C-alpha cells in the first residue's frame, strides 16, 4: 500500500500538544492522508542514550482493517 504522507518536522511535532501517551511515545497528531486514510504521528520519548536509533524518532501509523499499522519511521 502506497500512501501520500507528510513528513512533519520533528521540532514542530514536539511543540504540539500531546493527544495521548503510549508506553514510549507521545501521540502528537491525528490527520487524514490525501487518499482519505487516517494517520497518527507518534514521537518517541526514548533516545540514543536509551539505545534507540535516533532521538525523537517519529512513527507514522495508518488505520487498515480496523487496526493501526506502522507505515514508516523517520
């Protein structure tokens, strides 16, 4: 599945109000792709010092078949 998603700037996402708190990530944005698919943007609270690949990693999920599935990370 190929979706048109916007890679929002991490610093912009960090400034947004947290909509929900996950185990290691904060939900910062819920939006809809140009194709009409629901998207969620999560920013990780885990960083390089904790063994993550990068600080403030963004994970984008899309709703597919009633389940949230990881689409991409950056």
